[in-house]
């Protein structure tokens, strides 16, 4: 299994959002963000960041920091 496969992590986050659980969606994003950074030194895609940005109440670009 490819642990860095974004589509799988994004699907899990979407399930959490569909179930009304934004905290778990945000946690899933953070798990993936840290994994991707550690493995490849990359941020999540614009698509995934766009999904999560409204949960943070700040602009999309601010999500990529850290």
C-alpha cells in the first residue's frame, strides 16, 4: 500500500465531513500532510488544501505553512 496516496486520505476526510465531523477530517488532513512532508518534502495538493481550508477559517495559502 502506498501510504502517500492522497486520494485515499482525501476520501477518508470526505467521509468525516459527510458525517458532520470536521475535527476528524482536519485530523486526517494533518496526518497526511505530515506523512507527505516527511516522505517527499511536499505539501498536499491544492485540491486537498481547498477541501480543508474552510475548516480553518483562514486563506488557503495559510494551510501550507508548517
